[in-house]
C-alpha cells in the first residue's frame, strides 16, 4: 500500500507548521502600490480545504461559482448576489477541485470515488469506484473522463455512465509528496506526470501508451533523497509540452513524440504559467523565475517571496499574481519580476496591508492561500484554505 508520510510534506513542501525546517520565510518589505486595487467582492465558500492540504479551486461558469469543501459539500452560488443556488452533500470527503463538462460537475473523493452531479440542481447522477484517493481534478474530452488516482492509476471513463473504458498503471514510490498533478488533454493525447518522475502520453480513446519520458531520475540512498514527484501540471503550448518535477528538472519536449527539446536543473512542485515568450515558474523554495520559452534561459528571478509558499503564478494583463501562506497577494511585472503591488485577504486596508513579522514566523494556517489566483473577466479572485474568497479590480497603468 502506498505510504504518504505527512511529516515529509512538512519538511519538503511546507504544508504544515512551517514553510522551511531550517530558515524562516523572508520578511516582506513595505512597498507602495503602483496602481489602485479595489476589493469588490468577498464571501465564504464553505470550509474549503480547512487543515487538509487540498487544492480545492472553485469553478466559474458564466454567473455561477461551484465550490467543494473537504467535508463533501458541493455548492453552487450566484456570482454577483452570492446567493446559494443549491447545495449537495455527496457523503464522501472531497479530494479534488470540481470540473464541468456538458452540464455535469465531476468531483473526486478521498474514498476513491468519482461523483457526477447535475450542474443545474446538484442531483447526483452517478458515481464510480476507482482504485484510490483522487486529488487531481478530472479532465474530459470527446466524451471520455480522465481521472488520476494517487496510487498511480489513471482511468478513462465514459462520460454518460462512469463505466471504465481503459486503465493505465504506473508504479509509485512508497514515499511521496502530498498531491498529484492534473492530467492534461490535447487533441487525442492524455499527458500525466507521476510521482516516479515520469511523464506518460496515453491515447485518449484506448489508453495505449504513445510515449514516456523521465522528468527526473531518483538519486541518493534514502527515500527522501530519491523523491522525484512530478506534482506540477504539465503545460502544452504550440505542440510543445513543458513539465517539471520536485528534485528533478524542467523539460520542454515535443507533444507528438516526447523528444526532449531542452532541459535544465530547476525543481518545482507548484508549477508554471506560460505566455507566448516566457515561462513563469515558482520553484520549491519559493523563488519566482522567468525563462525564455524556446531555450529555457533565465530572464529574471525574484527572491522576495522565498519560503513564503507562493502559488503558481497567474497571468493577468502584463502582471503575474501569486498568493502566499499568510494571506498576502502579490503583483509582479512580467518583464522584470519587480514587485509592484500587494494586498491581503481579510485586511481592513487594501492600499496599505499590515505586515507582521512575528505572525509570519508563527506560520498562521488560517491565512494560507493554496490555490493560484483566478481570473474571471476583469476581476481577480483569491481564496484561502478555509474558503474565504475575495475579488479585486486593479486599475493598471
């Protein structure tokens, strides 16, 4: 049985009592916001992840927000009024963020079930029992649901019924980080990164392995030293796949063949965002990087958020936006990495958020932002691990 040691996550992923067992988080320096940021919306969406390490990102569809909390409550809210449209208890603890396809909400659970609900009224349509806990959001294309389990199984299921079409298994190390990457579907190719450091391409209809490549190779003598989890989502841009692993490397490879175009030693379990020219990545220590997309060369790096557990960068206009472990939301310029603005969730002042070094050292879990900021039309939504969500409008120059 796969062993997940939560103490290890404390040491290497910063998910429990401290972002680092050795050094404290970098203390934030006060900055003057370079543009006006307004808080325009706030609401509590259930209990979200609470004290669990779950990336339960809410889902936006037109004027509706769908949210899931760890207890099994799935809720639909009207975006503007925040009124509850419906709420359903699926009777299982939730493991994954919701996905939406053809009017169905799809939720993975800690009991290894995939549950499908009617997005209009929350009625449970069907459930399918899988091999183990589901932490990755299900993905759907061409009537096939792709679900990744923490035990290394990946399933292709019929969208209408949940019946299994195909199954692929990877052997997973006994000791891993808490979390799994989301599968990515492009055309008829399913891309999945696994905790053994491998990226696998499966055929969407049959599950046949098209190619596989190593993002990282285990090194060292202890299980801790040999961890090579690929928990960050692969990203596909113009038929090039970008993938990264913990204690591994960042690679760019051809989508059709898996041939490596370039690689470099740079590790992450958080992930990256990509624009036409650059890769923006949060590494395992909280350093933010901008890299040339075609060569992997470093363009800039920003160490002002080291060990603050910054999220994967979100692209918003000409800026990057990340949240951190103490409820702060940071804006950086895409071209230089310069920190230009900051707000804090639940803070009375948007323009001059409070800075408390003592509180930072205590690592207050109540403020932790696990999910990357979400862009919805002109608003930027940020949610903390306890389900408190706020929306901001930025008047960019």
